[in-house]
C-alpha cells in the first residue's frame, strides 16, 4: 500500500513540485508517470500525455512546446535531451541505456553484481524533429534538427538534419525544407 501512495505522488501534476525545473504552461496529464523527477527539466508549454513513462536516469530535458504522445517511454540510466518543438509519437521508446550482451552476461535487472552490465549513453533529439508512432531510438545517437522519423522505425545511428528516415533499421529516403 505504501508503494502505491508513493507512485501516485509521481503521476500527473503531483510530480510538478518534485521536478528539477518546470517551465510555464507545462501540461502533465493525470496518468503520466515520472521516476526520479528531481533529474527532469521540462521547458515552457511542453506536454507529457497519459500513459507516458519517464525514467530519468542521469537526466531528462524536454524543450519548449515539445509533445510526448500517449505511451511514450523514456527509459535507461543514461541521459536524454529533447529539443524545442519536438513531437514524439504514441508508443515510441527512447533508450539511453542497453544491456551488454557480450562476455556471457545476463540481460536482466536484479541479478547479483557482475551478472549483468548496462551500457549507459546519451540520446539527443534536436529542435523541430518529428518522431512517428511506435519508433525505437537507441542510445548514443543524435536526431538532427528538423528530421522526420517514420512510424515503426528503428533508429540506431545518427540522423541528418532535415532528413526523412523510415524502416528497421531506419534509412534516409528524402529531405524536408528547412
């Protein structure tokens, strides 16, 4: 029961006072949840919609007017930086860490020390980018300014500014006007 009460404090507007910084006009929907809110910065007028989950890791910064659609997950122990005017589509997963699958290690939390190894990184999405629904973005990449990532794409490499990318793995199919 105590865990449930604590979880409720990290959902919706209850979490606002616990954030590292929170701009004006920020909207945190009632069913959005933020773990480690003291490591989260939200820019003016950004939106975190219902059923989104943010696990702050080393820190999460979301810029002005950016919009995390329902079921967006920001996950991992690394750092996530999202610029201004970025839209992240429903069901998208933004990863700032992954498990090492080499060296015969396991890939699950909670095992004795030395059994698993996380690889922490940084995911950066620059201003004016658009990430379609159900995408997966891996750590240690930069999504360039104004880039578009098509729905259900898997992105494991840097994306050029103003490029249009689709697929798994994502490939450049065009460019947009700046």
